[in-house]
């Protein structure tokens, strides 16, 4: 069960250590279990015996959703995991209605699939129970990682030093052939590498100053519910909050308010409800009728999103890899975090299989490059959306086509909603949720369609932008990244 992914591991590639036991850690542990005799998962928290929020995951209380792409990949690694969620009491969205509200119109979609909707705590518990049944994977809770072990010239990572978080505070050395950091946005990897003498490139940073607050509500047993989710998108021009109302297990609804650019929703109950009232949304108010608040809202704040660029380093130690939020963080409102982690895990599995079939040097460096290619569409889309808002700034390497993409995608969405074109709505949603390539929207045929159906005012805004840039529509289209090395679901020919 060993894999010879590097000449340094040509004799005993037996143990992999995973730092972090969250969603990303569970995914990568499942992948590594196919290639290593032993996989040790070290996490700072204790693992609850039932679905509960963990202290080490401060965003756990906030809503978590899987996109269709994320579900497809998770179902590959954990077959029928959706059934486990349903058996644990997660409600099904099948036959329910999803509502989407914008300043320029509304869309309603009936959900055909039997998909469970759940809390982060329930999903993590279900996946962890699956991982615990893998014979060569061992979960070790209450472990603080205080440093990396290396060989004498610090060119290879050979394990970690961990401190027990119980009263004993005992330190233990864990030797390994591979250390995989999936410890999240609070990862200490940059510090550890700098301590070893490595030069770290500046990350790409999106300065968002975002915040989201969530309140839970109990749904009375007597209430008939025909809806699954309601989403009202805020407007950057007036800095209005975005609101998302959805349902999870235990007859619980969760209402999230999101703001970016320094204006964030309140966490005190009365002020939070005032934030909701200020939306002046009749359907949201109707859906909330009869729901009983459960405790006070809880907030989560993020000052900036970071995309580390480890693949640009001249030197990188063998035996070390990183993915998930430890590599790149995303704005949670778009629901891409878990999907990106799943896509990265899929990419990791592919690279390990290729390496087993045809061993090549510099495996880790190639993996880092491959992970960047996998996450790039999500980072670009995140920047396209958030940079529309006041006070959001970008500091990093060049992002192509952002301003044009903002105007084009807004025009497209307005046309889709005004014409109640459900097929194109699903296509656009598929692009923004990483199911389909952006090229499905950004092409001359689609542009001609949207412009042909746009009002004079709408088309004039886009054409004025093109004139100001001194470029044609075709020239602007060419600036949109093609994400050739990313992976998307392909639509069969003729559909």
C-alpha cells in the first residue's frame, strides 16, 4: 500500500500525517488511505460523539452548503453519504422550491433531487464516521502541532512535533513520509517554512472586511413547508445586506445576513431583526412567520482572503503538501469552500495515481501547481463578485478581465431573470458554482444572445464600457481566462 512518489521515499513510504480533522482533512485522509499503510490525523479539538459544533471551527455555526459539483465528488469518495445525512434527520430538498430575489426580478426553481440539507456539524460527523471505519486511518484529537521535523539540510519534511492539549502537555514526535497541512485559515505553515529558512512569496490578498451573522429558528411541527431556500442578493450600489434563509436538521431554519466592505450585520438579537426588517422583503417576512428564534445570532468576521502562492517558491521541501483553507480562503457567501476542497482532493487523488503508475521527481512541486490550477476559477469568480462592492480592494498578481466580467455577468443575469429562462439561469449558476467552465457563458454566441434581448439602457451600459476601454466585445472576451488546466463537468454534445 505504499507509493514511491519521490526518490527520498523509495524504501519506506509507509506513513502520512494529516494536520487537521475538518472537512478537508477527512477528504485528504480518504485519498491517502489508498496509498499509505498508515494515515494519522492530528487535530487540536476533541472529536464529539454526536453531531456538534467544534471550538476549533469558529465558522461551524454558519450555514454550509454543497454545490452539485461538491456532492458529485464527495459521493465518489464516500458513496451514498447523502443517505447517511437523511438517516440522521437532515431534511430533503426534493420537491421543494428555491427562491432567488434580485432588485431586477425574482426566480423560482423546483428542486428535483433528493438532496439533504444539513449543518456543518452534521456533515462533518457523517464523513468522520466513514473515515473512522477505514482500517489504516487513525484520528488523534487534542494535538497542537508545534513544528515540522526535517532532515539535516532541511530539504525534506520527515514528520511533526505535537503537544498533547490535555493536562499532561506531553510532546510527541510523529515521523512520517508525508505531512499534509489542511489545518485551515489559521495554518502556521508560512511561519514553519520561514523558520526553516525558506523564502515565501507574498500571497494574493482580497481585502474584503466581510461579516456574516446567522440566527437559528425552530420550525413548528404543525407548519407545512414547501420551500427549501430563499436568497435575496444585496445591491452593491446601496450596500444592502444579502440574506439567505435555509433549513437544516432538527426542524431548524437558519437565516444568514452577509455584508462586505466594512458594513456587517449585527449579532445582538434586536439589532439583527432590525437588519432583517430593513430589507423590506415581503416574501422573506412571510417565510419567517411562525418561526421561533433559538438563542442570539452568531457572527463571523473575515478581514481578508488569502491565496498563498507556494508553487512560485524556488525551493520546496519534499514530503510536504497543503490544501484547503490553509492554501486559499474564499468568501463563504458563495458556498465554494467545501466544493473547492472536494475538487482539490480529486486533484490530489489523480496526481497520486499518476505518480504510482509513472514515478517522476519533484512530485510535491507539481502537486502545488496542480492545486493552484484547480482553485483558480473559484478565486477569480470570488474576486469578480466581491470587487463590485465599495471598500473591497485587491492586492496581488494580475487578475484578467475582472471589470468586464462584472458588467457582462450582471447583464446576463438580468436577461435570464427578466425572461424567466430557467435553463440559462441554471447554466449561469453552474458556472458560478464551478460545475461548468466560465467559457460556457463567455463566448460570442452567448454575448450576442444577451445583447439581442437586452434593453437599450442595459446594452448601452456595456457598450459604453467597451468604448471607454477602447476595445471590442471580442477583444474583451479574449481577456477572460480560459482556465484550461482546471477541471469542469462536460456537457455531452447535443444537449
